[in-house]
């Protein structure tokens, strides 16, 4: 009887260890559109498939001559499957659609920060921020009324 209990306990422990190794933690990515623009929605694709959007639906910054300028916007996206993704975003404008993309390699349980921006020096771009700069921008965005905070989103795709 003791031998049976020892074997059953060993099997249970081995099954528990195997399950723990196969369990994956999710990854968190904060996306920021860090400029004011006339675009009312930024549509994101992951590996070529429509995934989510950022909508700067908050306070209108400027409304003149029938055009509306919108706030900066941020969104927390939880990825259920850590993987490698090609993240792409388009920004329609009067001069055409600007397009930017990047590779995002997620590891289980990690937090990432991605900024979409435009300036006089760089037309329209998307890039990862390091932990320090990303945490600083997140803190600023959560306090700043010039940022629209979209509801958290869970991405279940692969």
C-alpha cells in the first residue's frame, strides 16, 4: 500500500510540474498614439489580420472649418499568446494614408510599450520604447487629460 501511495504521489508531482511548464503567462503591451491629429480611429493589424483600434474619442482639441483635431490616445492590450507579431497601423490623411509597421517579439509575463508618432523629422512611425521611457509615458498618459484612455483589450489570436 505504501508503494502505491508513493507512486501515485510521484505521478501527481510529475503531472503538476509538466502542467506548470506548459502554462503560459500573458504579455501586456501599452500602445500610445502620441500626437494630435485629424484621424478619429487608428486601426491595427497583427500578422496581417485586423486586431484592434485606438480611438481618440475624448475631448476635441480643435474644430475649425469642418475639421476636428483629436486627442492623443493610449490602450492596454493583453496578449494571451506570447509570440512574434508584425504590428501595422495606418493613418489616413488628406495627403494619403501613412503606414507604419514593426516586429514585436513577446515573451511570457513581460510588459512592453509601443509608441506611434509623427514629427517634422519623421513622418509617421511605430517603435518600441525601453522600460524606463515606456513607464514614464504611461504615467504621463494616465494623468494627462490630453490623452484618451481606451478600454483594455484582450487579444486571443496567434
